[in-house]
């Protein structure tokens, strides 16, 4: 058997390198950079925590027939853990505001744009669409009802 020509071996080496580099580039295009993955995970935590706060506010409202004055009131009554009240990156509390007798507002600052499709991929839609799942990058507020939907 005749040995392979040096040019052929060199060509195969370059083709292998090209294949590896192409795979890495395609992976970054498909899933994003590690920094994007961290931002995406931080936004997923924000969505989960906002959902937790909204659920606690609704439970409080159902029992007391009024909205809590602030988020601290929820922890006094064991509706919810105070650890969930802060942004996972900035460690600042999420914003809570009473709009009227039955509506409240929750605000957070997101790092990425999310569509409902992205939330579905993250398995964050649970049984009902979460109002926070679809959001733009930056500060965003959501007005929610404390009453259960009929």
C-alpha cells in the first residue's frame, strides 16, 4: 500500500479543523454565547419569582379580601419566602404597587427579549400563560388582577 501524499494529509487536517470550527460557530448561533445563557437563566428566574409573588398576592387577597400593603406583609403571614422577592442578579427587591382595590403591579428589569415560544422552550408556561413570560429587554411592569378568573 502506497503512503498518502503529504498534501492529502495536510488537506484532511485543514478539513477537520474547518469542521470543528463550523460546529462551534453553529452551536453559538443556535444556543448563544455563555453570557447569553446566563442572561437567559437570570430572566427565567425573574419570571419564576414574579409568578411566585403574584400567586402569594392572590392567596393573600383571597383570605383577607384586600391586597397586601407591601411584599413584607406576605412574609409575615407565611404566604411566601422573602428570598423570592429579589432580582437574582442585582439583589434588589422586585417592585410591587397597588393599582386599585383588586389590581396590583409587579415590575422587573429583564436582560433579554422573550417571546411566548421562548418561554415554552423554558417550560415556564405551567398551566396558564404567565404575563411575565413575554417581555422586552429592560424594565417592564405588569398589571395583574388579584381575583381568580371565572
